[in-house]
C-alpha cells in the first residue's frame, strides 16, 4: 500500500535560514511525487511535482525538491526562508491515473523574525 | 486557471442534521475527491469519483455519502452529523493521467 511519512511535525527556522522538510514514501511502482503548501484557512497549493527525468525539480516561491529512489525520499528545500513561508507543507504520492493521491501528515513551518 | 469552488467556507450544524457540502470545478476534470483534514493526520480520502454517477470509497467513508449527477459538481453528504465529524473538508479535482490535484479553499464544519 502507498504511504507517505513526514517525520517532522513542526519546524521552526529563522528568517533567512535554509530549510529542508523531509518526506519518505512507500510505493510499489514508479511514484509521482508532489509537495503542496497550505496557508492558514486556505486550500492546498502545488509547490512542485516529480514524474520522471531530472531528480532535482524546481518549484514556485524558490522551493526545490530532490527525488532519491534509493532512500525513497523526496525532501523539500529552500536556501533562504521568508516570513511568508510560514504554513503547513504536505508531501504526496500519486499514481499514473491521477486517482490515488496519498498525503503525508504534514509539517508545520514557523518562521522567526 | 482551474477553479475548484466549495460552497461554504464555514458551517455550523447541529448533531443529527443532514449536511450537504458542495464542490464545483470548471475544468471538465473526470476525477473529483473529498478529503477530511485533521491536525496530525494530514488529508484522508473520504470518497472519490472518476465519472458522473461513479464513486469509490476512500479510507474513511463511514458516515458519509456522495453524489455526482453532473461532471462539474461533487457533493459530500453527512446523513446524520455527529460531533466527531467536526473537521476541515477539502474538495479536489484532477484530469486523468499522472496529473496534479487542484484544491478548493476548504469548508470548516463544526457540529455542535
């Protein structure tokens, strides 16, 4: 069965510091991987996605993620965090039919001024 | 841009009431989803639909039903609301194939 784990429930970083949010997945076939961000009281917005090809993918708002098949990981990174990045971040895995999305529990990011 | 619209941002209902949550998408997507979001649990799939009048149970369908009479509209029904159904409900849609899901803004339902 598909599953996604995000080991960190809550992370706090200072503005300007670098960020890495961890995501591990379990999936029997080629995974389609996503990172979404949710600002308070809002729906989910797609940050980036990986289907195939280059294992380092660039997304919106200066985020990037690296797919590592050997570690079953898809960690999200940003070199310099802004206060507006404070939100909840969800990693997800999907299939090639666009029907089976499994989400991780989320990581809440707080940013200190 | 794809738009997924949920009819209410906030709802307060009484225990035992029948509750309808409506979701409309404007991009002719085949797939539509209802998720429930609770702290520490992430998003859990309640039901999804891959075509008009077609539905599949997700991970937590108990206490819920759905209706999809038109392609653009997917309704979530709480037959008899209970306090443990107090939650954030998120609707999403996606086209077929390995594509992303597009989300509505969510409905925060409180059952008192």
